[in-house]
C-alpha cells in the first residue's frame, strides 16, 4: 500500500502483485484506511472537527481576540431600499457587547474592548470585528475611512467584516483584496438559510443565489470567507436545514458559523411567537445537539466550524431557555462525537 498526501487529502494506490484490486476490495481498503487515519488523528482531548482556534493557530503566532465594533451602518431591508423593519429575527442590541456603541467612535470602542479583554488575557492581539448590521453597506470612501481607522490601532492585526451578500460589489472586493495583502481580512456573510421561501418569510430581502454569487466573487482574493446559518427558522424542516448546510459548505467558504434560532425581545418574530407559537418548532438542547452532530458528519471536512450556539442576554431572550454557554455546549458536543465515534465529513 502506498500513501500519497496532497493538500491534506490522502490518496491511496493499492496494488496486489502488480494488479489493481477490484472495486469492492478497493472500497473496503479505503474505508479501513479512513477509519485508521481518524483514529490516529483523534487523540484524547482532540477535536473530531476542524475547530476555529486551530484555524487561528495556523495564521497567527499569538492569541488573537475578535473585538466587536459598531461602525454606524444600517441594512437595505431597514432603510427602505429593499424593505423596512429588518429581518424578523434581528435585534442587534441582543448581541452587541456593552463597549460596542457607535457613539463612542471606532477608536473608542477598540480601546474599551481591549480594556475589557486584557483583564482576562495578557499579551494578545485583536481583530476589529465589524458586527452590527451590514458593514459593507456604504460608499467605498466611507468604508475605507472606518476600516483604516481600526487598522491604524497598533494592537489590531486585521478585520472581520459581517455583512449581507447583497451589499458587496467588485469595487469593495477589489479594495479588500488589496488590504488582505497586508492584513488578515475575513468577510462573514449572513446567509441564514439556503431556502428561498424561508428567506422571504423572515424579510431577508435576497435569495440564496445572491449569497452564492457573493461567495464565489470573494473567492481567490486572499480573503477568508465565513458564512452564517440559523437553524430553526419557522417553516424550515430539519431536512432542508441539513441539506442547506451541506450545500453551503460545497461553496468556497473557509469558516462556518452556526446557531439555534432564538426568540428575542424587540423583534417582529417575538410578536409572531406570542401570537402564534405553533408556527415555531424550537429545539430542546438534546435535539439540537443531535442535529449538530448530523451536520458535522455531512459537511465538507476542510471547512472550519467557528460556533454552534449563541446565548442572548437574559433580559432579551424569550425562548429557548437552555441556560448554556458556547463552551459548555462544545464540551457536550465533543463528548457526543466521541461516544458515537463519528467526525466531520464521515457521512459525505
């Protein structure tokens, strides 16, 4: 048996007395080899999927922390160009940290964020995470001014730009491509679902084809591509969500970010939930854990998985009330994967 490794994939040439084995024998060898390789790879305490901290360790020699920044942007389904009211599930106040307020200015938010995190971790660097609303939704000159103000801070090593796929264009991508030659640059697309009917119901204002075009247009520019999905949007079946995650990961993304649907105060979805809770099939913690395992088994093994759950502050969260933090869920997930002896991409 001869093993040839190319870009992390294992290619096998199996010969028996100079003759290739038949297809049935070859498939059996491949399966045994795959199991062997994963058993070798997953040492005690190791991950059975490509986790986000490992991704950062391949890029940086020191610890890096994302600092959330409110750049003072809005969204096209809020300002009337594509709609009003925004996505039915969205309340930016429910995920913006206290130091993240546009009125403080970008430099002020960075200083506040560094003070907050420096109490926990010493000797680290930071990425400016433009998180609130759509952070490419402005003229290019405005984007340049805000991004470059963040990059001018001596502790900032790069940008993470959260945005909608319908508010990027070639001009913006060309600029980000140039920045990526000098800094780490990630564009994190809010895809949320690949089901066009579900996107319409939540007032997203674009279909999945728009997301696919944006991701493909961003690829090959030296920009890290992230994508975000929400599991449990009203009306979407588990089969649709699973196939959607697989479909999204077949696109040239580097990082996938997931979380369960949360009903938060101050949203139109909260009103819908109060008026007609039967529209919603919210996960229990165990149901969601099992579903995430299925997703991990099916998605492309080269994709890094950044996050699986989110927990809105208690003053905003209506349902589901799990009372679990991201690291606690991750510990449960790691244990479940080990119990089932499964891993990322096993069922592809």
